[in-house]
C-alpha cells in the first residue's frame, strides 16, 4: 500500500497556532508600515548601525584600489617628468646648435670679408683635428695634396696669421700654429718698424720675442705684423699684440711676450694663402701728364692766338 503524502499543514495544533500567529503579525506589521512607515524607520536605523560594518569590510578592497591608483599616477608622473626632461635637453641642444651655427656663420663672413678686402688668392679649409699641448700646437685640416696644398703654405683666419702647413697627406694636411715651440715668424713692430722674430712660447698659447735689443722701442699694446723677410709669409698680416716686456735672463736683450691675433684655439674654418701671380708683360703705360681737360684751350682760342693782327 502506497505511503500517504504529508499534509500541507502540520497536524499538530501548536504548529497551526504558531502559523496563524505569524501570519497575523505579518499582516499587522504590513498595515502599520503602510500607515506609519515604522519599517522604513527600522531599516533606516538598522542601516546607520550596519553601515560602519560595511565600510570596515570594504576597507581592504578600497585600500588596494587607492594603492593601485597612486602607483599608476606616480608611474605616469615619472614617465611624464622623464619626457619633459628629454624635451628640455633636446631643446637646449638645438638652441646650442643654433648658436654654434650662428657663430660659425659669423666666422665665415669674417673670412670672406678678409679675402675680399685684401684681394688674396685663398682656399677655404675646415679644421678636422687638433693636437694641442705643451710641446705641440698643431691642427689637421680637410684639404691635402689632392687639393694642391703644399708644405710651407701660410694659413690665416679672419684675425691674423694662424701658422703654416708642415705636412701634406692625400686628403688632409697638418698645420703648425704660431704658438708651437718649433715655429718662428719674422715680424715687425707696426708703431716703430722694429724687425725681430716671434717664436712660439713653450707651455702657453703665447708668442715670445727673446732677442729684442735693449735700446729698442717696444711696449705693451704694440701690434706685430709679418715683415715678409724670408719670403715664407707675405708682409702686413697681424701676428700678435705685445702684452709684456722685461729684460732677458742673459741681460743682453729684452724679452717681449705677445698674444696671437688669430683664434688659435677657436678657429673652425681657415684660409690657405696661395702665391700671388706676378703680372705678365711690360708695365702699363703711365697716364698722360698735363692740365686738366676742362682747362685746356679750345680750337677757336688757339687760332685767335696764332693771328694776333686780327680782331677777335
């Protein structure tokens, strides 16, 4: 025989009464809540009590989110700061490059002005290497034997004599500066015409004139020019300016020190001097001498002077 299904409500009287009581209580609460809003007030009060518990339970997750945001913001700020520093360095590099180009342009303009003012046959070269020290003061330029550069060729910049070529290679050449201890150039004092020889001073970027006679008139501020003696350097090029005069150690001469006119440590572009061609053929005929054309007699006045008996 099949087992009977359990009844919907318990057969117990106590269970039935409890169910009825709960249903009645629920109805009463629903009516009271609908009329007076007691349940809303109860939920509001319970929310005030329970909300701190919710916040406390959510603190770990909120802290993790805050840390993540802070780390992301710090990383973004660090990357932005790095980009700004790179942009600043790049801008400074461009600015410095523009200043260098402007300065180089000024030097080239000075070289061009020197060439035009003196009417020289020159060759522009660029410095590609330096060898500066206590015993050697030399430059390497980007022209060589293929460009018809020769040993002994004078080298100048926009301010004066820089040195001379001492070695030529196929595409480069070595220039000995006037400040090299092995270099010597005949000079003349522009103010007095005194002739002497200027040597490179050892251990300094200066010139030394060790054989100036004791009675010679030379003083600080005098300009030194190439004298042209020896035929190596054309006359008239600035060599230096006297910055000091004192008796030599041997007591027989005066020794003068001079500052080079050329920018021996700053020149990036230089000029190589070529021998000036001698004029071919006989000299040009001299200009006709006599009174100016406007004072010369006219043909009519000449005829009247030839016949004094006739009336004018």
